[in-house]
């Protein structure tokens, strides 16, 4: 019997998919692919010509240039070939509602939702660098998401164990009682209160209810008071703790007097951090001590908002705002700070995310997980439904995650340092969506929980015949854990997942609830309609205690967490590695580009912060290259275009070694009076013209299918050279030190707060010195100096060789044009630059010039100079 016959006749209405794959228009993609082929052929002929036409007058210059050009060609292939198959996608939200939240009383008498559960993960680590007000607004935007309340849960991981974060979350829960129903009543967007109340324009636009203005004014007043409380929270905690500690000191002094001990002895009372209920905070104290420091504190788990009832709970006219007829339930919200002890490797963010996976599996066990950074809020309340469309569509059971693009606020209008990164997100990621799927890039990603557990996708891992030759289980029933992996013995479950029985039992439940509906023959492993309309069992003390035990620091000992299960350890870019492991097992991913940005966050607009951010990413890529996660070692399940893309992830930082040499070549050419070719003849110029025209054509067509502006494309090219001569070079050095010498690299969190002031871009003009700036400065100054020297020498030469000067000057200008945003950043607001920048750079440039004259004195203009 087919699945369709088992769950009803599908002939009444034609079956419709929830999503559609929309190919790029042929008048764009066909010329684009053709130009790639033409440029590849021209490149091959050009490199062949370059190799066979040695510059005998400057073999060293020829050899350096041709080596760099061969590498650039290889790098271009790795980057360009995976872009052959870009696609667009669309979803049908109305059909999702009809399938999973039908209003038909015959099939859904109680009007309950059949959508799967969804757990949100938010991670934070330091309330000083990640302001709690920003985090609280992110939480409020999640709690107001347009999704069945009883199917939604939100978890925050506070890896710093700070009381400030804990009490800020408690304040956010208090405001959520007012904010979330207000969003539902008036269809507010975005649902981040700080962003919403900062919007310019008429707030009453498209609002139909007459009481909107009154409600908005009252909610705005409450939010302003909320902000005051949050901003004063640190002082409140400090004053409270000082008062309690003073009381403890007085008690100690009284005990000393009563016991007859020498009163001159110093009183030893721990400077504790106190909670509002008069108890010690079990996490990190303001004055760290044993058992209360950032790397040494107990595990904390607090269910701040309990799971809601399965049926709507409507408000009344009483209260600050009239919420009659509005569902006032709130999703479950849990604060978690995993246990940390000295001597344990806590694996930074990846370890925190795995602790969230385990605790959420015990408490809510949503089959899908959406993780966000604390500064990324929900900008589109329907975005999660668009992601669910892909997961619940026919054939969606082999999708491991849905990656949403990252969008940022507070970026300067010119996007000087390519912070929006639209070329990567809307170009590279959209192109990979047509292969095996985009990379996982850290935030704004919806995971299938079952895929995170390290299992193969259903078409590879399920349906295998058992030892008796029969199918392992019915296609519409929940399976046992061993059915997913026939090689997994029940006795091996603790070795893979740990000793929690509740956690092990939750795995098959999450797999079954994450299946699409079995409403079409193409859905091989589905679930019956209506199977998820029943309510979850209420939480009890035993369940919460189990959730606390799975976040202990010892739980992962002798398990596969971080190796095969969950977020993967061993790299500062754990996100890319985690996504790679899933693709390598045969899963695919989807790039979900919504009309309204799904999520928005902040990004460092300061030059120094941006360089250090890129340094972290590039160092992780170097680690990947030297690890078993190198795509050279991938399985056959990884498609070859996807393999090239992952190879590029590990290889691109090494391009900096060749790029920095190539950026010095114009200066060396001008100073030596030689050029990379013996004669700047017609053949060389024709090759150069053809490659340039192909590059321009590819850029124009790529801009069209990726819908990226040409300015964004140019900004990306500029920052590629800036980062390639600074951060990527440092990453290669640091990565090699870690791999070869075992020297660990620690990175500081990029501060995500912007000082209040009249200029919202004040941070853009802040000049903070870093050694990463030295190579680009030296490159620029040496190129400028070389152009001046070469120009003067050519003018005063008896037989001026303007062809060689023009060739060197052209490439020097190419370098300087790419470095223009870098020097704008050095100038600051008033075009002032630290004197040390010019002193060091000038000294280095002059030293290199003098060294060149000393090594090659024949390059000096000895042949008759004009006086």
C-alpha cells in the first residue's frame, strides 16, 4: 500500500510542492558560462605564452611573476567553477498553512498546528563586549516570531556565567508579556523593539486598528523604562552585592567579638556577587574566586518561561493594553550556562552549542534548531516558516540545514570594507545552492537536529535491509536508533551520545517529527498528517535535573561529541567544519533568500576590527587545510563542484603569499627598469585586453544573476587585496605555527556596541594601530616611491623607455586603486594618521630601496644623464 493510500486519497486535489527551484534566465547564465570557458582558454594560451617567452634581461622578475600568475589561475578556477549552477528558490506560505494548520474542522477539529517543533539557540559570552540590551532585544524578537507558540522554544547560552546576563533575560521576560501580544495584535515588523521604535516614517502606515497609536505609546513608554533598568542593571547588582557583603562582614566581626578572637586579625569574607533573592550567584563573580570564575563555575539552567498550553490563551481588556481576542501565550525560554572547571577543554563556542543541543533535546526536543548570535535579531517574523517549507517539502528529508544570508545594520553607506559581504552571500552561496548547498557560516542557520547527531541522510542510512533480509522499519513509523545506523550497537549509545537515557530516547523522536508529510509517493520516509497535534508532556523536576546533568563539563568525556556528533571541535571556524562534515555524509543544504531580510545583526565597521575578524576566519581556513577536514580527503558523497568550493575554503589564505609578492613586482619593475615581459608587444597587450574584457563581462553577468550592485562587487575586489596582503598573510603564519609548533592562537571578541553620539559611524573613523597594517602600507609607499623614481629616471634618460615605465606604472596604479579604502581608513575623520605609521613605513620603504641599489647597482641611471 502506498503512503498516499494509507493517509487519504490525494486525487481530490492535485499535490503541490511547498517550494520551487527557479533556474537563472538562460540569456544570463548561458553567456556567463560561455565567458568562463573563453576566459579559461585565453588564460591557458596566455600562461603558455608567458612560460615559453622568458625575459632574459630579468629572469628573476619573470620567474616571480609567472609563479604568481600560475597560482592566481589555479585560485580563479577554484573560485569560479563552483559558480556554474546558481539557482533561485521560492516558497508557498499559504500552502504550508493549508497542509499543517488547516481550518477544516473535519480533519482538524481542535484547530491545532501540525508543524514540527523549533528550538532557537542564542549564544553570548561577555556582557561587556556583547551588551545585554542588544541580547535582550534579540530574545524579544525571537519570542514574537510568527510560529505556533507551543512548538517554539528559545535557549540562551551564557558562556560567561554572568549575573548581569541572567537578570537582563529576566527583565526581557517581563517585557515580553507586553511586547509579544502587541506584535501579534498589530502585526508589528520588525519585532525587535529597539529597532522598531527607531524606525523613521509614519508608524501608523498600514495599521487598521483605531487603538494602535494608544497601544504603541504605552508600549513605547514601558520599553523606555525597560532600557533604563537594563542600563542600570550592572550598578544595581554591584550596589546590592556591596550591601550584602557589608552585612556579611558585620556578621563576621560580631562573631569574632563573641568568640573572643583577636579583633586585630584581618577579616576574610569572600566578595560574592549576590542575586536579588539573597543567595550567592552560582556563576561568575565580579571578584573571581574558586568555583566562581569564568572558567570555573557550576552549571546553571533556569526555565524562565514555562512551556505554554497547547490551546490559545486570550487576553482581556484589563491591564495596560487591551489584549482581548489576542493570544497572550509566550514560548518556552531557558537560560543556560554550562559548567566549567579547570583542566577541561571547553571548546569555546562549539562546546557551548553542543551543550545547548543536549539540554534542549531533554527539555523540548524540537526536530529543528535555528542558531543566532546575540546581536542578530529576527527581522522577518515569517522567515522561519520559509525555512520550514524546505524541510517539510517532498524530498526535503535529506536537507541538513537552511542557511539564511547575513545582513548587517550600522554599515557606512559606501560599505568601505565590504562588511555586507553580498558578493559572497548572494553570489557564492546562491551558486552553491545549485550544487549540494551553501556553507554553514555561523549564524542564521536552521538545522535538522537528526543531522547534527552524525547520522547519514535517509536515502543513504535508512531503508537498509536487516540481517533477516527485510526492511528495517515501516516508512511511516518512528524508528529505533539502530535503524538509522545498522553498525551502531545499542550498547555503543553512551560512547557516542553520553550516558543520558532521556537524550538517547529523544533521537528517534526528533527524526520522526522532522519528516515531511507522507502525502505523495515521492515522500519515501514521511509521517502521517496530524501526528504532531498532541501536546508535549509537561516539564518536571526530574527532566530539568537531567538537562542540568548533560551540561556538566565531564559529560562529553569518552563520547563522540565534537568529533562526529554536534558542532565539530578543533577549529576557530567550527561552523564551516560542521557544515562540511554533513555534506561529506551526503546531506545537502539550502540557501533561503527572503524578500524581507530574515535576520539582521551588527558588524565591525572599524578597519582594525574588520582586519582581525578576517584574520580569525582565514586562520580557521588554514587549520582546515592541515586537518582531516581538507576536501582532498572527502568521501565520494561530496559532489565534485562542492569539493572544489571546500578546497577553496582551505586554500584561499595561501594566495596571500603570491599576492603580496605580485603587489611588490610593479615597484621592483620600476626601480630596476625592467618588466615582467621582455617587450611590451602587441601579443602581450592583446592577451591583457582579452582577459580584461572577459573579467568585465563576467563581473557584469554575475552582478545580474546575483542581484549584487557593481559597487559592491568593486568593494569586494578592493578588500580582497587589502585582506590578502594583511590578515590572510598573518593567518598563514599563525596557522602554520599552530600546526607545526603547536602554538595556540587566542582571539578577542569583537566589541558589538557602538558608542552613543551624534555620528552613528563614529567607529568608522577610529584609527587603532595593528601590525596587520604594515604590509599594505609598505606596498603602497614602495609603489609610489618607485613611480616617482622611475618617472624621474625616464625623463632624464638619453633613451627613455616609456613602454616599460607605462607597464610598471599601470600595475602600480592597479595596486594603489585597490588599497584606496585602506588609506581612507588610516586617515580617520580629520585625515590624521598616527605619526608612527609614516615613520615605520617610510623607514622600511627607504631601507628596501637602498638595499635594492646596493644589491643591483647597475640599475642606477649611469647612461648619460641630462644636467
